């Protein structure tokens, strides 16, 4: 093994190349650091899941009532499905193309459970409007809505209505 005391015998410009490489590594680290800080967050844990779920459900009904497709695109999970008591159903893309007409709604009797990144909500909904050309009959209809945590926010994954539409 050879040990040297004294100046390095590296070619001229070596230190400059190494300094440039170090600068590139530091620049890359600075660019990538913000991406690392946007890591997936765990779902919030609620002592009262129903109180946390109610504003999410109200937001969903409000966005549908306003026919706010952009807002619904953010709220609905890519896996979203709706199942209606009359047997009709749709997935996200079809649902967004043909939103129900909601004139007014009242929601009550919220119950919710949470396990990790899943929030399951059941409640009663009184809705006046139309779905697939059929009028809603005013009166309380049992509903079940499921939200999934996507690492940043809750998204609506499934929604169902258990009261057949008549009109």
C-alpha cells in the first residue's frame, strides 16, 4: 500500500470537475426535496366519525345540486360507483356525464364508522329532483356513502340509495 504525503497528483481540472459534480448533486437534491415532503399522509382519526363525515356528504349533495362537475371530479374517487334502488348504476365517468337533478335536499340521522382510510356513512336523505328522468318522491330514503382517504383528502368511493324512486 502506498501512502503519499504532500500534494495530490490529480490532473489539472480534476478539482473543478468534482466541484461541478457536487454542485449538480446539491441542485438535484434541492429539486427533489419538495417532492419528498409531499409524501402520503395517513388518514385523520376521528373520535366522532359521523361529525367528520356529515360535511363531506353535504358537500357531495351540494356539488350535485349545483352540477359542479369540476368539484365532483376532485371529490369522487377514480373507483367511484353509484347504485340506486331501482337497479340503475354507474361508474365515475358515466355519473359525471349525466348528473341527477337535485332541487333541494335535507340530510339527517348520520351514523358513521371509520377504519383507517375508510369512512362509511349511513343517513337519511329527503331529496326533491330527478334521476334518469324519474322524479324523486319526497320522503326519507336510507343512503350509504363510503369515503376513501387518498393520502391527501377524502374521496367519495361509493354511494347508494335504498328507497325506490317513484313519480
